C-alpha cells in the first residue's frame, strides 16, 4: 500500500454559522508518503483543513467551499476510509463500548467481510502497541491508550492518508511518547501519507519530513502583546530568589485528597504556598494533581489532614478555605479550571469579567475600571461584545484568567494553563503568571509543561504514580 | 464510566436481547388489554420459571424490583379506595369508597403491575447495550444509523456526570454559588445541555471520520445470534399469555378493557 497525494488549489471553507472564512486561499501539495507537520496560530484553519480531508466537514448546508481539495484526485467526501482522522480529545473518540468493536467500527461501515475485519483489528492493535483484551471497556483506558485506540480504529480502515489533529495535546509526558512512537511505527509500516497538527514541533522531530505553516506570521499580534503591562516573558530566577517568598498563605498537614468521597487519590501531603512564589504541581495523569489543586483552592474538602489559610489570607473568614462562601473565595483564592467551556457563564466577554466583581457588590465605576483594564491588558478589548463561546481556544483561556483576576485574589490556582495552546498564547500565559508572581501573588500551576515551570523559575511538587 | 453489566449468568443470559424484548412484550400484551385478576395471577405464576432462569441472584432481584414492590401495592390501595363501585360497600368517607368491585379491581391491578414489570426486569438485567444494538439492527432490522447513534450516545451519559461536577466547581470559583440556588441549577442544566450537544457533535465527527453513513452496505463485526433458544423463549412468552387468557375465559373472569 502506498500513501495518498494531497492537493489544494485556492481552497477555502466557511461554516454556515460564521461570517469569517475558517480557511481561505490555500495552495498545498503533499507527495505520497510524505510526513507533514502542519502549524500555525489557533484560528488559522489547521483543524478545518484536516476535517475537510477526512470528509467530515459536511455538505453544502454545513458551509461553503471554494477552490478544490483532492486526495489522489478525488473529493475527500466521496472516498470514505481513504483518510483516517485522530482528534485531540481522547474522551470524544471512542465510539463503542468494547475495544475490539471500536477498532472494527470503521471496517463495518466500509463493508469489510467479517474474517478480514478481525484480522485487521488485531494487526492494527498490534501496530499501535495496545495490548488489551478485545472485550476491555473503552472507558477504562488511559489517555494515551485511548489515543492509540483511535489510531488503531483509523488504521483498520487501511487509510492511505493519516490525519492527526493535536493527538498528544491532552496527554501527559509518557502518553505523548506512547502515541508518537505508535504513529512512527504506523507510517513506517504502512507508508501512508501523514499530516500532523501540533503546537509542539519537537515532539515529532524524527517522524516528520517537513513543516507547513498556515496563516499570517505571528509577529503583528506579538508586537501588540509586548506593549501590555504584563511585559514580554522573561526567565525568572530559581524559587529561592523570588521576592516576597517568605509569607506563607496556605499550609497543608498530612493532607489526603479525594475527588469522590471515600476514594483517596493522593496523600499524605505537606505543602506550603507562599506569596510571590510559583508552585508547579506535576505528575502523570491520574496521580491526583487536579484533585490536590482543587482541594487547595477550597473547591473540594480534604479527605484527611488539613488545609489552613494564614491569618493574612483569610482575614475575617474561617481558617479552612472549603468553609468559605463562594464570594469570600473570590478575593482570596482564584481558580482557572482546565476546561474553559465549563466556566464561562455570561453572554458577552465584558459581562464574563464582571461576574466576579458584581458578586463582590463593588461600585459600578470600580467594576468598569477593572474590566476595561483587564480587557486591554489581555487583548480582549476588540472582543468585549462577543459571546464567550465564540472565542478561539487561546482567547477563552485569556478570558478565564481575566475573569479570575478581576476580583484580585491573593492566590491563583491554574489547572493546565498552557494546555493545547499555540506558542503565542503560551508566551502570553508565561508573561501573565510571571507578572502576577512579581506582584506578590502566590501561583499554583497544575501542569505537564516543564518548560512553563522552568520559564517561571517555579518550585516543583511532583506527585507519585496512580495508585 | 458505565460498568459493563455482568449480572445475570442463568440459562437465559446468552439469549439474543431482541428475543427477550419480544418475549417480555408478548407476556405484557394480553395483560394490558384485560383487567381481571385471574389472567394477571395466572401469568405471574407461569412467569416464575422464566424469572428463576434469568439467573439474577436473589439480592439483585429484590434490589432491582424494589420500585415495583412499592408501586404495585400503592396503586392497588388507591384503586381500592377510589375504584369503580359495585357490590357491597365496606367503607365510605368523602370520595373514598371501598366496595367488592373496587377490591377486586385492586387485586387485579396489583398482580398486573407485578406480572408486567417483573419478567421485563429479570430478562433485561444482564443485557449488554452492544448486544442489544447488534440485535436491533441485524434481527429487528431497525436502521443502523439510529441504533448505533443511540449506542454511541449512551456512552456519553457517564461523561455528563463529570460535566455536572465541573459546572458546580466553576460556579463556586466564580463567586455565584452562595445564593439563588434554583436559578443556578437552571443555569447549570442549560449549560449541561449545551455541553451534551457539543459532545454529541464531537462523537458524530469521530463516527463520520470512520466512514459512518457511507453508502456501502454495512457489515457487522459479530453476528447477532438467533436460533432455537430465541424461538423457544418467544414461544414461552406466547404460551404464558395464551394460557392466561384461556384460564380467565374458562373461569368466566375475562374482562377486556376496550369492551367496557
């Protein structure tokens, strides 16, 4: 089997629900068997191109196409199974309940005879290195396993073009390696053409032949960012040299954390969070990082031991953050959860930032001042009237950070702040966090991103493996 | 998220879920159109072997059928109090009226609820959603698009529980969790619907990218089994309902709802 040839001529796509084109004026030639890394800012149309090649953009009622796009000369929508697609979210891709059925799903749709189908299933699972029983529940797999399952599902269709849309963005370090190695084996053995969309190019070094960059160069927007008070990110010193690092704000003793009552995820943990310090909580998926973050942030009760806020932080509130009211939490501990979609409450970007200050019953002029200031500093001012759910991933991330900062908390807990972000948003997040720490705010970052921690000179607290 | 059901291990456990569904419907059908106690009690007695053979352990049997054991007497009591009056009146107060007629009707309803619900629950206790989908599409010839879409959606239910937890945490973070509980819950419910639609869209994309909806005739990874056992189970269901009707007619108790 050989790889497919991909050709785009002045290709563009506009979703029926949007005014702007998701991708436009694209010319691209990819030779059979070539391995391409597709990069570009968020919103440059990378995912749209991949979806189009996979034939899942839909027909004329879903949007408008211009120019041509072809796999071996055919419209991608007419050649089911010629391209296989793996998406970013591991939870959104398993279709069936059992591993074997899930891999077989594509073959069933293509009308592959039963004997041939199960041969393909077992060879696909072999190739991606997923050595679990065919009856295993797809929900019981780890993130890296789920992504390899999705890869096997695509592979079983024997595609000549493999499309990967940020397949490792939601994975921990070992999951990233698992998936990268599986992809390398697959393209080596099948000779399929490969297109990977990925922000972290270094992961794919050695697998890809060349990089194709979509959309405008990043320089114009970066320049605007440079003029904001957050300043350009700079490498901070080691934790010990950071000023204000003396005042403890939150202390834990023998802390055990549990997401669901009665099922402790990690512990016992003794930690001190100090003003002006960046604390990075790291560890593999399932080690209880997010659960610890939420317990520190006053969102989950301690399963054992204590979390105590210093007198300075708590003021007139109770010593344990979990006993604070939602409004008391606002000025003390701010949190940005991992998924922006669950956190956005308002109808416009401006109102979103105003939610916290309003809950604090601040005077209207003060609310307006803080909101204007944050919109400006986070480069969201031109989007003030937009609906939060229409923003790009990077913009949503900045918005949730802005909504947290509007109430000026002394401690900021950020769950995967750089997760799946393009390099520009990454730099912005580093800049924002560095400037907060310089103002004496304590930052707790739950992250897989060791570059982030070294850029911030963070102290690392590493959690053990899942129990 | 959704535990794979491995409850039942009886002689009926491996039978095609479509046959179980058909048998349960065959048993229920005459009980829905008649309203006398003899047919219901006869069916209930004849169902006992079916329930035993379903292989559901005693503990899980009582646990799963508990709502039925609560609902059946409650329905019976209200029918006894308010049912159509006939024969000797034993008790009368305001609208309450216990008579021979209402007592008979109450007994009929009590047995009827049990006779319809118990075999359904017992037969379906061990059914795996995937096997049911296989059967519905291959044997009952329902459209594959519909059956597989529903099966895929079912897997999302567990994720919605996580979504709800996340929405709760987010409201506390944003400072809006102190008051207005009802309004907040309404807002969260709406957000959950939006998230569910988004998850559904993602699932649809994943399915389409695996050639779901292609014009090629679909093949199936597993044949949904259908043989003597399936026919036998359906015959048993039919026998139960026919026997119940014959007995009640022979004893002169037959009372068909539409004939009233």
